[in-house]
């Protein structure tokens, strides 16, 4: 019997400026964003931490994961200001992508818009926060801590 449309979990279609997939094995990530949480997963078998979240562990091949919330502050490792963007992101330009180091894991994402180049310093403390986009989708951005 064919699967009914309503049975398909398309939550991931709400992620980001444009989402190229609506279904993943970590669709609960979207529910957690709606609750104001930016989350990764931790393998119950070997303890490996994943961000972005994964449902399967490539380290021990385990499939039992638990969610954790990205909390506190991370240190800005690096960033890049984009003047060109992939298809679907052209209207967001310019924007900056960045990497925060939280110690046990790193988080890749965007800097909040509106930060001047003078305000951004490698090594500065930042925090990942949930952000609602004009199209009703959600993502997360890095703000100054
Ligand atoms: Zn594992």
C-alpha cells in the first residue's frame, strides 16, 4: 500500500533560507529549534559528539543517539564573508559563515547580520541562537556573547 502524503515527515523543509531536503533521520532538530534549542547528538555507544546532528555513528556504527543542546559560548575560530552565494541564497548576500569552538565540539553556521567587520574578531566569544527567517523558516545564527 502506498504511503499517504500525511505520513511523510517533512519537518526539515522548514530549515534555513532554502532547504534542499525535507526528510532526514534527525528531523527532531526542527522541533528543538521551535523550542529555542540548537541541538546536536551524542552517541550512547562511544560518546562521540556530532554537530550537525547525526542519527548514525560512523565511529562505532551505533544507532543510539541522545540529543544535547548547544549552550554557553563558543570561540570564533574563523569566518568568511560571502559576496557570492549558492543557488537560493542570493538574496541573503552579503553574509558571513563561521565556525565556533565549544571545546568538545565545533558548530558551523552564520554570523548574525548587522555585525560590522570591525566588531568581528577571531577568538571572540559567541553563542548560537535560534533565528526566525522572513519566510517563516528557521535557522540559527551566532551572536556576540
Ligand atoms: Zn558511536
